[in-house]
C-alpha cells in the first residue's frame, strides 16, 4: 500500500514531504516567482517527482516559460487560458486556449506570453533522460533572440543560460494568477 505524503505548510504554500500520493490545490501550493519572470507552481516537494515533471506557469505578455532549449525527453504544453506564442525550431506559432503543443525529444522550443493579459500553461515533461548532464541544451536562435529568450552562446549550463535574469524565489499564490 502506497502511503499518503504529508503536506507541510511553508511561508510560500503547501509542499509535499516524502514519498507517496497527495492532493494539493494550486492556490494553496508553493509557487516560484521573480519580477519580470513567469510565476511557476511545480507541485513538487522533497523528493522531486522522479518520472514526470508537471507544473503550471502564469505568463504575462512577453514573459516566457524559460530560455529557448531542447531536452532529451519529450515535453508537452496545454494552454489553459489566454494567448501565447510558441517559438519552435526557429519559427513562431500563435497559441490560444486549449492548444496542445507536443515536443518530441530534441525539439528546440519555448513558450512566451502574448495577447493583452496573462496566459496559463500546463507543462508536462518526462524525466527519463532529462535529469543529469545529458539533459539537453540551450541553442542560439535568432527568432528566440528577438523575444529575449536565446542564449548568446550555445550551452548546456542552466546557470549560464539564466545568468541575466533574477532567480525565482518561493512565493505564495497571488490572487489573479489562476482564473476563477
């Protein structure tokens, strides 16, 4: 029988502690945020999910999920609300509510908020090969550069790729991040 993981109340919200199943509401869970960057609710605690990463991201227009990158495992994204822009393999594709983006392993991509208000994106990614030194990389891309989400020099080092941006810190849910 699989035990229930306990939820620990922190200043930034509820965090699962230990192995096991759990239920947590996104409005009560721990989020991460920094000025000018998307708000992210990864749902994970200690330990991280070992097989599948799942998170919600709130993107204001111009904010991105991260830097333009590729991963060694597949990733999928579902736009739950608002409008966004998919940067993929050097091109752009407009996204709207209920659009699903499927990125097979190795696909260069990132999503940027668009429109006149926030967008809400559910991200799901496998973790078979995307954890560790062979996880993927950040390529240089002109389209991504125009949106401020390309590295200047190709790298696999996240700290180098994100050096120009403030680091997201644990944050409690803010009213308005999720639609009613």
